[in-house]
């Protein structure tokens, strides 16, 4: 499911940047599979809870799977929303000038942070939790850039303004969900419900000091 979501975020960003109609439609169609995977994970998790009554580490794994699948499903929806805007503006790109530059940078950052979450899910490298938090800060800063552009004299049509508000918010929310997912994996690995300590790393490369 994580791989499907990472692919959707990558493709949605590319469809946005390049006005790629086929790629945008592919992201929209693929969201059904992400939804199906969430349903499967929920069914398996609830079945385990009912039949096996897991405790300790096993219970932590089941609860984490439920929470992570919900987070990933929302990320898939956000990728679909981005692709829908790209499709609706075809053959044009949804924005232009400095606004397009900012949205392009946001789309790259969203892809980066999504792949960081996928790597964290796959290898449980806790150092990635701090890196995800730092990358989310990048998305937050870029969201501020888009707001400043909207408040400036930058020539944007009404449709471009609406698209910029929606797209910047969708991309920023992808970062928020990755942070949420990182906290959940941190809990799975460490057993600590308060994963905030893992997110408060001041080192830019996400390496934790002892």
C-alpha cells in the first residue's frame, strides 16, 4: 500500500508539472486499489483482534497497521485530488510563473517525504523520523511562499488562484500525514506512545545525537 501511495504522489506531481493527461487519469484510477488495500488491512487487523486477542508487541503491530493504512489512504486521496486538478486544466498547466515554481518545488518535496515514510516502514530506521519532520518543515515554508504570492501583485487568473490554494494545501497535507505515519512507525518500533522526541532533532540530516 505504501508503494502504491508513493507512486501516486510521484505521478500526481509529474502530471501537475507537465500537464500529463494520461498520467493524471492513471493516478485517479489507481486510487481504487489503494482503497481496496486499506479495506483488506482493516479486515485482517479486526480478524486478528477478534480471534487471536494479541497483546504487547503483536497488539502494537495490529494497531499500527490500522492507523497507518488510514493515513496512507488519505494520502492516496490527496494524490488523486492533485491529479484531478491537473486533468481538469489539460492541456494547460494549473499555474504559471513563480507560483508554478513554488508548486513544483512542493511536489518534489512531497514525493521526497513520501518515499522517506515508505523507507521507514520498510526498514524501521528511526533516524528517518527526524528527517521526515525536517522535510515537512520545508513544505510548511513553501506553503507560506504560495500564500505570499497570492497576496502579491503576481498576475493570476481567478482559476489559477483557486487551483493554487487547493494544490498548495493538498501538497502540504501530504507532509502532515507523513509525519503522522512516522510517529506511528516510531511507536511500533520503540513502544513509546510519545514519539515527539524522535521529531525534535535539530540536525539537518536527521541524525540523532546521543
